C-alpha cells in the first residue's frame, strides 16, 4: 500500500495533518528533525500521540540531509508528500538567515528531487502570508510577491518557485498553501497566541511590539489542516490562501479576548515595532473556496476558547514563554 509522507510531523500543523490522515485510513510516514528552536517537550508530546496510532511510522530525518531523504524514498512508496517541515518565525530569521534557506529552500529541493527520481507526483507545500508584505488588502494569490521583507519570507518564496520548476519540467502536481496566523491547542510557543495564553495564565509579562493595533487574519489549526488535506487533489500548480477570510483581529483585541477567557489581566511590556513585522494580514480565500470547497469553520473566539482550555489542562512541563 502506498503511504503519505508528512514532513515536520512533530510540529504544530504537521502533527495535526498526520492525525487527520490517519483518521481517514491512510498509512502515514512522518519525519522531523526534532530541533530545539522551541521546547522539544512540546514536539515530543505531539509525537507520542501519533506513535500509538496504527498506520503511523516515524523517522528522525532532517530534510536538509539529501542522503536521508533519498533513503526514505527508497524504502517507501509514497503517493503524496506534504512538506510541512520549516524553519518558521519572522524575527529569528533576521538573526540566523542561513538555517532558513537550508531548511525551507534546500530541504524543499531535496524532497522535489527525490520525488522526481521516485516518480511521486503530488506535492503540497506549506507557505506563508508573510510573502504579501506591503501589498494591498485583502491579499490575493495573483499578487506579485517579489519584495519579501524577512529571510523567512524569502526562503518560502524560493521554495514556491522551485516547486513551480519541478511542476513545469517534470509534471509534479503542486499545491502551495499560504497560511495565515495559525493558532490552536498545542501551538508554537514563539507565536503570540501561545505566549498570550500562557503568560496571562502564569502572570508572566506579555511582550507587545508596537501599539497593538496591528491586525492578523487568525485561522484555527483544524481549519488549516483540513484545507491542507483537501489540497491533495490534482490541481496542476496552484497557490491557495488558507486564512480567516476578511476577519482580521488586532493584537490588542486578541489579548483582551485571552484575558476574558483566562480570567486574569495581562502584564504588558511594550517594545518598538519590529522591522520585519507586517501591519496587517487579510486573506482573500475565494480561490480556496473555488478549488477546494474550503472555508474556515471555527470562529476565532471559539478557537481561542479551545486553546485556553488546552493550556489549563495540558500539564506539559515547558520552558516559560518569552
């Protein structure tokens, strides 16, 4: 039986995609390098929940390692590759741009070349709304995204265009998914939703960059993962926004919701706006509706309620959020 490859399987989105694929009966091979960009205890927790599932096999593999990637394709017959492994985080990419290019660009190239050699024809690539910096709202997939303002965004642009080359030259069917501010239970500790809930809950000051009026098109993780799996269908080469769809919420507003759900006021430390941060994001999701029949189902406040509930009951020993 052919399997589905999910890279970044211990990650926030990757682990949930893997679980949903298992739910529908797929054989899933998950890979992750389990790096320490954030507390590995969280990745271990996600991975343990997958390892007890029939049909899931895990390999500790870094997609930057061509020999290891090639070995996977020699061992398994893959039907689809979901490349959800990435070095994420706009601000840290300004400090260490090299690792972003190695994972996001070179790692993507390794997967595409392995697919070409093995005859695997479907590739789904996680990309980012960060590519739209400076463009008018709402963000549309046909906009020219040629002016990325962070190494993270630039590395994702490199991955997108390399995927196009492999589509054009070798017939690989590619779905590029530009995610908009994904949040939910067991999320990434470097992102605002996790930091807000955890820091408000524990009384640690919350850092706000700028005046808090910046807005984001927050999108609940299950909606993102559902759209990602829908994008397994043949599309040729398509770029698709997966976002809240014209429902941006200010950072200050999101923090106020967090306070109301946790039942505690935040201690706020304000810092100047970061040069790589965007003022606002807003997705035009009409293309995803048209091609995938997808739109978000979980309202942001409900998603935040589920997130807060997870934080209050998870009991995972993690380093404090910064």
